[in-house]
């Protein structure tokens, strides 16, 4: 099985650009990064430090 080369990556990026537009791609990449961080945090079992724990 062959690996993905530079030509295929460029083609995929061009299709993504056509589908979502130039303005949406940074937002999609940002949300993907946040999702990956949350997944890693969840796999490690760390508590979420961003949200305060409410007791009451």
C-alpha cells in the first residue's frame, strides 16, 4: 500500500478549501485542536481545570 504524498495532500486541502471556504478553515482547525486536547485530557483522567466546581 502506498503512502500519501505531497500531491494528494494538496488535492485534499484544495477540496477542503472549496467545500468550506477560506474563512471557515481556521475555525475548523482550531476546534479540531481543542477536541484533540480534550480527548488527551480525558484519556489521562485529568480533571477539567477550566470550569470551577460548584458545590451547593
